[in-house]
C-alpha cells in the first residue's frame, strides 16, 4: 500500500521534473507510464472492493466456530480498503493540477507554432487530451463520493462486531440498513472505479507514441 501511496502525484512530478530536461516524446512517455501506474492502483482498489464485500458476506454467515477467523479477515480487508480509498481521494483532488501541468508543458512545446494549419492540428489535440483529463476528474470524483459512505459503513460494522463477536450480534447486524448500504455503496464505488480505469486508459492511449519499428 505504501508503494501505491507514492503514486499519488506521480503524474504531476513526472511532467514537471522532466519538463526542462527531456524531449516532448520522452515527456509523453513519462506521463503515459505514470498514468498506467495510477490505472493499476485503481484496478487494485476495485479488486479490493469485491474482496472486502466478500469477506463481509462470509462473516455474516460464518459458523460460530469460524467467527474469529472470519472477523479477522474482514477487519483486515476494511483497513486495506480505507487506505486504498485515501489513494482515490488524493488522485481525485490532484487531477486538476495534473491537467494544468500537462497544459503548461504543451504550451511550452507547441504554443509558439505559427502555421495556421499546424496550429489547428495541435489545438484539436490539446482539446482532446484536456477533455480526457476532465473525464477522469469526473469519474474519480464519483468514485470518491461513493467511497465515503462505503468506508463509513464498513468501519461501523467492524467496530460493532469487534466488541461483540457473537452469533446473536452478527444476526442482528446482518438485518440492518448499514449492511445493505455498504453493499450498495461498494457496488457504486466499483462501477465508478471501472469508469475511471476506462477513462485513464483512453488518455494513456492518446499520449502513447507508436512503438519504434
């Protein structure tokens, strides 16, 4: 998880740090690679959503002799989920800064193009990339908004069952709206994460130069 946390802001760092010391193609490649790292983190988070919901459901139906082990797995998944949710929150809050940094790099490279036809080409290119950044911004914001109730519900269930690890308590908790809300908000977060992954992949594709012959 610490490794994933270091990805927060890596796109911005790549664009700013390499801006003065590398070619435009190298800057594109660095940006695309950094976005690929973010995409992989998003995929891992989406997988963790499914894993956490599965461990919650397993806990709610676990035999009495397996309650402790089921709770331990669930509690661990909740902690991991909370950490990964913080990555999503950070990525969402920094997407605007990333797009601003990319735009600054674009202006530095192409902003002084004089030929009207070439300028039109580069302007259309800029608009498309900025649109992709905006879509990612929106999909990450949706994932962040869905994560807030999801994590809150999971942590409440973890606390309540943690102090009363009995079949009676679990049976009562399983009937509450909190459990249903956790399932629904988790599914919503997973869908939003899937959209974010698709949007990031589209941006990566638009920034990746073709392989050398």
